[in-house]
């Protein structure tokens, strides 16, 4: 960049925008195919549903293609009605967006101003860090616990008069861990009523079977907003539909800053169809349980120590940035895409999404080829 261009950038772009990191998604399949000329590729990097979307969702989306010349229903009545029935809520308690990140953007726009403090943890979903900083808010982060979980005692102790928003990913991405009902109850005792708590439950469907998981629908705090998504268990990552539950006044103000036609027509139809197909969701959860166990068993048998996860991904420690790079690059050359975690300030870790049986077979075959050389170079992390 020339000096003149740099001066123009500095005069036009606020410092807090210039200092932002760009969000990095998992490597696309098509990109790897172009680069390596591979035909067998297993993408285990982005926590997507390997079974794909429900046939009900595909049917609804296909039928909607004939209406692409029309704007979508700005109020998304059908989808909100389906969500309200499923969760025993009023329509007025529901907000929709382009993925749960879209709703995070509304929250940042509606409730945060430059200098406001957002309290969260280190090593959590980087998308929220970016959104908070994009409006000039200041992020205050406490470390995870020794077992890679949100530390509710540290969060409670860190609340000050400057705290405006507390962000909790539950379960957490990228560690796959969660806070319990007891921990959530403890934290809320210390949260003032004027502080907004965001519970990001993107992986709710995978975690809900655990008895001590705090399903936010069992609580009714006026200052808590729940975020969920159709991108993970429902297999609709490509059409970007997220939803949020909260007090009517919170939702009303979020609606004021919401772009008018989000989510799009096809997204609304697909999400409505997906909610009709409980058997597809059960197949998704069943595949995840089986393949998760296979993956953990393989890693443990080969002397890795994966973090215990309640999601559709597994994170494990390599011990160094160099080991993570080797792990990622070696598998990539064999057509298996995983996720290095440098962007999450966890360079000594990698994350593996759970796939189909065939994709997991591919992963294990690639690891069998990688491990002899990996062991010579790095060994195992303590």
C-alpha cells in the first residue's frame, strides 16, 4: 500500500476497524480440488451436518424457486410460527437473521457503543470478538479453566460498572465444552439487570441430552438472549438462517436495526421444512454419537488426549504451532480438511468435525499414514 493510500485508509477507517482480524472459514472443497487435483475429499473443518439437509427442507426450498422474483416475507410468519410452537414462545419473542452471527451483528448495532465493555472468555467463537470490536466496543476476556471450559467464577469476578454485554458460547466453539446448570445459576446471581447476557447455543441439539446442560428455555431472564442456528444439526449452513429468543422489548429493539429481508426466501422455507423432520434430526444425532466415539477411541488409542466434547467436533492438543501446521498440511495433501486454531489463539490445537462413516474412515487412513512421521518430529503433547 502506498503512503497516500495508507493516509486515505487512516482518515476514512476508524482505528478499531483497521485493527480487526478477518474471519477465516474452513477451506472449501472446490478450492482444495483445484489446488491438489484430488477426487476424494473429506471436509471435517466447519462443523457442518455431514448427512446434509432434510428432504423436507429440500422440498420446501425447491418449491420456492418459482418465487425468487418476489421479496421474502419480511416478518417470516411461517418460520416464526413453527419456532414459537416448538419452543412454547410468542412470535414477539423471536428474532431471525442470516445465521446466528447475523443476530450478533444486530445486537452489536443495537446495544453497543464505542467504549462499551463486552465480557467473555479467551478461546471462544472469534466471530463475536470481531463484531464487538467493529462497533468500537472493548472486549475483556478471562481465561478458560484448566479443562477448557468457561470459568463462571472468573466471569462473575470480572463484571464491573463498565460491563454492557456478557457473551457465553454454550457449548463453546472451539473446545466443545459447556457450563452446567449450577454454573449458569451461579453466574446469573452476579449479573446486573442492565447487563445483556448472550447465550450462543449453536450446538444446542447435540448438548441437550446431557442432564446438567442448562437449556435456556428453562429460564426466563429478561436480560438473556438465546441464539441458535439451522447451520449445524439441521444441515442448512448454505442458506444462513439463525434465530434468537428473548424478552419482547429486546426483540423489538433488535428488529429496528435488522435488515428488512433477512433471512432470504429460500432460507426461510428450508428452515420451516427442517423443523418438520424430527427423524432426520435423530439420524444426524445418531450418526454423531457413533462417529464421535469412533474418533475419540482412535485418538486415545494413538495416545492423543482429545478434549471431551458435547458437540459435533473434537479438539485436541498437538503441543506446538509447528505440530498443528504439520498435522493440517499432511492431512490436506491426502484430501482431509481439518481446522487449525491459530485464529482462536490456540495454535497448539487442531479441531476435527465429525463426518459420515466414510469420511471418518478417510480421516483414520490419513492419520495412519501421518503418524509415523509425526511421532518422529513431535511426539505427544502433555
